[in-house]
C-alpha cells in the first residue's frame, strides 16, 4: 500500500480484533440457547461474521508488512477476494436451507450482497495494486470498511436475536 494508509489499516485491524473478542462474549451469553436447529444458524450467521473480522485483521496485517515488492500484497488481496467470494456463495446456500428464520431483503443484502460487493472490491484493488493503479488503495480500503460495517451489522443482529430469544426462554 502506498504511504499514508498505515493509520487506516491499524485502526481497521484493531477494530476487527476487538469486535471478534466482543463477539465471543455475545456467543458465550447465548450458548445456553443452543439446540439442534441453532447449529445451522451458528454456521450461517456467526461464522461469517468471524470470518469477516478475521479477514480484515489478516488483510490489514498483510498490507502493513514491509514487502520488497507490491506483488505479494496484490496477490494476497486477489486471493482474499476470491476466497471471500467463494465463501459468500457457501453462506448464501446455508442461509437458504435455514427453516427457523425468515430472511427479508435487508437480511439478504447484509449477509449475501454486501460481502460479494466487498470481495469484488478486494479483487479489483488487488489487480489495481499489481498494475500500480492509483485507485487500488481506495478500492481495498472501501472493501475493508464495508466488511467491517457488515460485521458490525451482523454482530448487532445476532445480539438482538439472542436478547429476544433469551427473554422468551425465561418466560
């Protein structure tokens, strides 16, 4: 990454790592509600959120490393985008199989559409970084920011679901 992106990447990586820790706290609070049907929900909702946060942390660390050439981070961003796109397809399939929740358009946008867009940004940014294009750091930064916002949305959605269902379990 060109000079001047260090603060953005440090902030994004630190935010993702902190939010991963908080997500583990939320999961612990909701662990008592785990039943057979909830296992599919965990894989469809919790794991992708952790993958987004872990991806941001990984991408930030790769981009902050002092590589001798731009090719290593460029290839890494391309591979992250391709892997993320493939995983978004897997998540979409998992969401379609859930029978205990009805997803609306907003849910599909947050859990399937936005991650696809972010991963396309990583692919474009990686290709641009390899070709030494000026847009590349902006595409990568937008993709990282979008993944961070998706993760925050998904973690909030999960927290609200746990609170609602926990109060129902006590009634």
